[in-house]
C-alpha cells in the first residue's frame, strides 16, 4: 500500500502554532513597521499585505531597496550580528505580520527542520535577487529594469501562482526602485499598456507577455 504524499510545508501554519512565541502586528497603509536605526531583535513574517523597505543615505536621499509580500520574511538581519535596522519597513497597504523574537526564531529553526530549510532557501533566493538587481542596474536599460521589477512584484517564476494584479504601487515607488524618474516610468508604463503587456488604470495587471521586454537583446 502506497503512503500518501505529505502536503507541502506551510511556514505560516507552523509560525501560528501555539508552541511558537510570537505576536501579531496589524499596520495601516503607510504606517512604519520599524525604522532605520531601531534595534534589530525580531524577524517578521508577512501574513497578508505588502511592505516596502527603504534606506536613507547620509545626504538624506531615500531609495526603495525591496518590496515584500505575503509569505515573505524580512528583518532577518537580526539573526546575525546586525544590532540595528539598516532601513525602514513601511506598509504599502493594510498589512498583517507575525513578529518573532530573535531567540524564538532560532529555537524554531533548530526544532523544525522543514522551517529551517524553507528559511535558508528564502535567504539564498533573496541573496541571488540582490546580485541580479545589481547587474540589472549596471547593464540594463530603464525599460528592461522596469519590466523586470513589475514581473518580480507579480511573482513570476515563483513556485506558487503569480499575482497578476499587483498591490497598489505608485510610479514614484517604481522610479525609486529602478533608479530613474517618475516621468520615465510613466513613459514606459504607457508603452507597456499600448503593447498589451500590462493593464493599468490605477491598479497594475501584469501579463506574461511582458517577459519579451526582459528577454529582448
């Protein structure tokens, strides 16, 4: 008799279990979850919603480093030797998160190997994403950078099904993410819409055909 296949490990179910010490945080749109310079002593898991991570340099210039969605971890620098937050996390829309103390996260990773495997895989994927972002900034045109960012926000290439309709992301935020101006973003957003790569009327709906922009030489 064949054994039944186990269902995929769901980190949210485990993190919500009674045995894991954590608290739920609910944040309004544009509310700060943590600020640059705060003590780094927790890891955060997004149950629902969307979060942007920004960094401000010494001259006061702000840059959007990443955008996180449901099922993502962030604030993982607390697990290492990072004593303070290197950036600010802000809710883009109404967002619910699990806030897990560093000691508790370490205990959970040691006791639940599937969670540990998932967390390590997520961190490795994040590291690869950072490297790809650097290459993207150095060598690709503004048009390609915007197309790639929209596809990443829509989670194309993830194991789960992509989110065709994005959480509300402003053109200003997109411009900050790819290192250009809002007017340039607006130019290419209109171009993508005319070509049928996206539907854009306040909310952004990403079509798979946008991949042709990224793959084009």
